[in-house]
């Protein structure tokens, strides 16, 4: 009986981070669908209905080669302060007054899942610059 309880405790500790990450991804996905898909599209290809009307096409978040060039900090800045803050299109709005810091981090995490971008490679690129 004690062995079963110990096994349950061990499994809950080992598996807990996976459940938390899945929960964060779903919150990031929900926020992305609410605030980003109008321009970036439901799949993140930059082909949303509003994005098609813009003079500069929104970023394609599914392009891992491109997304690996950006650190999480860079993406956080773009989302919170807008595209103009990093020399990109001023058509990308600043969401920092609407979203909390943790929510923006969740969106960044979800964007990483769209491209399958290697977060560690992106972080390394940011440090190398």
C-alpha cells in the first residue's frame, strides 16, 4: 500500500511541470487567438483577414528559420511595445497596456510552438549579438 502512495507522489512531482506547461500553452493559445489572429492568422502564417489589408505583411510565426533569429526578449518587446519599438512595422500594435507581463510571456511561448523554433538557439543568437 505504501508503495502505491509513494509511486503516486513521485509521478505527480515528475509530471507536474508538463501539466503546467500545457496549461500555459493553452492560455498562450487563447490569448494569441484573441489578440493576434486578426493579423497573423489562426495558424500564425501572417495571413489573417486584417493582415491582408496592411501595407507590410505580418510576421509568419510558423517560419522556424526566421523565428529562431529572435530571442524571447525580442518577441516580448515587439508584443508589449509594438513593432516600431524594434524597427519593424508600426502597424504591429503595442499590447503592453492590455496584456500583463505573464500573459505576454505565454503568448511568446505559444508563438514558439507554432514554428517549432528552438528556444535555446534563439536565446543563444540574442546573446551573440
